[in-house]
C-alpha cells in the first residue's frame, strides 16, 4: 500500500478530518504503511504527500479530509473529465476493497455493532478460529488459506441488512440461515407452510439466540460505506476470495452448504 492510499484508508475509517500529525500517529500505530528504513512517519511527510495529490485530498484550517467520501467523481463530470473519472472510480474501488478486506480492520461485533451505519455498503465476516466449525469446513478454510466466511452487500442500509438481518436474525438473512444450517440447527417442521416465500426458513427463538451467541463469540466483522457499483465489487471480491458460505456467484461454492440449506427448506416446507 502506498502512503497516499494509507492516508485515504485512515480518513475513510475515521470519517472525519485529521491533522497531519494525527494521521501520522495512526499510521505509526497500525503499520498500514512502513518506510523502507523502518523509521516513524512524520507529519511533514503526510503534508507533502497530501500536497502532491490535490485531486484526492482537501487541506483546510490545518486539517486533511477526502475530496469525496468514496473518491468517486460526481456524475456531472464534463466530457474532458471522463477519462480521469474512470481512473478515479477504478482506484476508488481498489481502495475500498483494501479497506474492507484488511484483517487489521476487523473487530468483534460487541465492540462495533453500534457503529454500523444506516447507509449502503459492503460487509465481510471472518471467523476467529476455523476449528470452531465442523472439520469439513475448517479444512476448506485451511486449504484456501483464509478465514473469510461471508461477503455481502446492503443496497440501502448496513444497519438493517448486515446487523439486524444477518447477525441478529431480525428478518431474512441469507448468511444467518446458512450459518445456522452449517452449525447443525434445523428449522421448525412445517414452519413455511402457507408462506409466500418457500426458501426463507427460520429457526426457533431458542435456536436463534444460540446462533447469535455463537456469532458474538466466534466472528469478527468489517464494512465500508459505498453506494456505487455494489454488485460489481461484491462479485469481484467473492470470485477472488471464495468465502466459505457464499453460494451465488462463488466459483468455490460448497455443495455441503447447499445440501444443508436444502435439508432445512425441506423440513420447513413440511
């Protein structure tokens, strides 16, 4: 990661303007960017880099901020700006993916659930210890050399889709249903009879609470706010990382997960 990309990542995560000294302190603490000689990053270095990238940063009253929350050039860009706009969009997506997938950005749900915003975005879920899963699944994660179990999008609200539905079972969360099935939980027999949607099975309230407890104890999460090209970025991330529980658009989708989900559907349909 280059220094200016690291500065962008700091500002994206903290979501407010910072002084050059504050940015340097964050980068020296998290090691997102390291100088070749191993010395500490100085505020003067931050200031110089920001000055060299005026299309990315704004400096006002001694504080540095991003020109855009996502770095994407507005749709109203003139024809002379189109080529530059495309480059910015591509670069922005690249940075967002780095921010989302950086393991150092993942936190326990209990620490950050109140920070999940009511805006559109992408989210990623990792498991702290793959051995907490059945051997078949933990071995697959070992083979894939990562602990990523799900990547998803919230087209309107991360708070509603990601937190409430996927992590707290308030609604129809694809991830929650898949995880419950993988953990060996079954829905109540016939619970989908008469329902319009014959796929969104639910677990009993008792089982839901047990799954939520397991989630809180074993998973870490991260997200980024973005509303442009959500499906395209998600598609690329899934194809690159092959998350354990993603099925749609995943070249590494597991038949084991499909079988367990289908078993749950069959039981719920009575």
